[in-house]
């Protein structure tokens, strides 16, 4: 097999591998978020109602899930579903102090979009 034929066989593999990784990440992300939403729906209604947000900070995607009232921590997950930190809530209202950025400051560079909000009464 000459070099040209080897390249012809490698290119489709690279394309398949790349698309599989991109689409695979999308499927995992959707499954993770859908599982979180289903879990929230199976619980009593939060006060205020629970919501799930997509946050983008410096090109990195996170998912923010609000807490159930008062001094309880909210949750911030990475795209794979790993709990990163608690950005707010707790006794001080300022979370657990482990977040690497402040999404609530006036000058925050976090792009926020609502994914789901519990509309049950």
C-alpha cells in the first residue's frame, strides 16, 4: 500500500473518531442534565422552584442547579457531571468558597441561560 492509499484510509477514521467524540459528549451532557431534571421532578417542589442553568465562563461550560431555600448550597457541575463547587448558599450565602470564579458579581463574565425551571405548584 503506498502512502496515498494510507492517507485515504486514515482520513475517514479521523472524521469518524472526531464526530463520535463530539456527539458522544453531547449525548452524555444531555443524559446528565436530563437525569438531574428528572431527579428534581421526583422531589417535592422547592421554594423557590428549582431551576437548571447553563453557564459558560471563559469557554468552559458548567451547569448550575439552584438549592431548596435558605441556607442550603446550590450546585455547580462541569459538563461531565462532576460536582465542582457550591457557588452560593450556606450560612454566609456565598457558597463553599471552592469556586474559581464569581458568577454573581456585577462584573461577572459568565454567560447564563436557563435550561429548565420547575413550573409545578
